C-alpha cells in the first residue's frame, strides 16, 4: 500500500510567495509539524513536475518532525516564468534558493536539508557548492553530482556521447515546446506521456532516445502513476505560463558552463562537506544506476547510495514507500535518532 499523499488542496499546507528580484516571484508550499521542528527540509522538483511531485514524501517528513518547504521551481506552476535564459542558470537559481532559505528562517547557524529529484537534484548539488553555509545535508534521486568542467561542451556533442539524452535536443529547441502547446489536449498528452502513459497499442508518447513522438501524443492514455485529480491539477498549472519556462532549463548549457569556469579550476580538489545520499532508479532509461559509480570520491563525510530496482524515472511516486524508507534512514542518522 502506498503511503499517505497530500491532496491537491491539502489543509496541512500553507501557500506563500517570495520576490527574489528581477521581477521574479516564487510560489512555495510550507508544511509545519507539531512542536518544534527537528529540521527544515527544502524539496526541489524536476522536469516536468511541480511541488506536488513530493506529495508522498511531505506527510512522511511531517511524521519525522520536519518542517517542509516545497517551491514550484522557476518556470513552473505559480512561480514566475521569465523569458531571460540567464535567470535559469544554476548560479542564479542557487541565489534564488538562497533567498527562499533565508525567508523561511534558514541561515549559517540553522542550515536546511535539501532533497531533490531530476533537474532539482542537479540544482541541489550546485546550491550546496555556491551556498554551503545554508545546506545541512543533501539527498537526491536519479541525478548524481557532475563536477564543473573546464571546457564548455555543446549539447550536440554531449548527446553524441550520451544518446540516451537525445530528447534534450528537442527540449532545447522549439519542437517539444511547440508540440505540447498546440492545444489543451496536446498538453494533457504531453503530461500523460512524460509520466509513462502509453497508447492502447502500448506505444509510448516519449522516448529519451527521440523525445516526444508527435503521432502518439493525442493517443496516450493516462499513466497509472497519476490520478485524474492530480492530472487535472498538472494541466491547470502548466496552462498558466505554458512550457517555455520548463524547457528553458535545457537552454542554459553554455550559460552554466561559463558561470562554472571558476568552480572548475578547483574541481579536482572539491569535496562536499555535508552528509549526502543518492538513490537511483533501476528502470530509468536515461539516468541509469551506473551513473552513480565513483560518486563517493566527491564527499568528505561519505555518501549513502542505493538503487530501487523496480523504479522508473518517476521514483518518488512510483515507489514512494521505498523512497520514504531511504529518506527516513538518512535523516535518522543525520538527526542522531535511534
């Protein structure tokens, strides 16, 4: 049986907004436990998701006595979706998360635990590099740490070396955005496809080696991983600003590369100084478990690693009980509990 999930309009969650400059406003959800919090946990979602992607983890974290902060990431939901690609750089978004952390009471004397999935995980590792004083620990799903590189590798060259990421070319260009934005039905088909839905003939609407498959988009059935209520919520939230913002995360490779050149100078000696955990999904076609090999070398205080063999890329909602168990064990050790 799956653990308890937040409802779309769950009364345990407060909704807040914070302005972070440059005309950007973040929407975030806040859930408080009874009594004094044992820790504050900031949860960062990936693509294409929302804060609600953590619906199975938030109630569980509350039972552990944690205060939980879950933003819609830049470009998503009720958060601003600026056209400027520079605002989507890892450096700028780390600074935006810094302001959110401080707004909820995080500081160098009271750092937060950061949990993340997919693109949120990539950002979480960078946040812990740019603002280590605000990060108490990090746990990530599906995306290992990638050290900053001294040379900016174009996306086309990256894909040639890693064909399972071919979909990123479609996302970075205009095609995927245009396909999914043609109509509300296309948007729903896009979301169904991304969450693993297939046609009545068992054909996918998305393949990481290709991207979105236009002829299947309107034929894809609802994924068993999402309820009709959740799908309706996602369609509504994605209708606010379209897909330009979510796709912009794929259009910043050169911007991130330039930003990270100073970090790359010391990359060979860099070590995270906080406890960390990385959990991979055994059935993720692009982010395969072997990508976590050798990750221990980047962590001064050790790295807890694990794989959930039956999990797809949507590990948080596909295998929520196993995810929560890993989170619980990690936080128990972190907080010094039995």
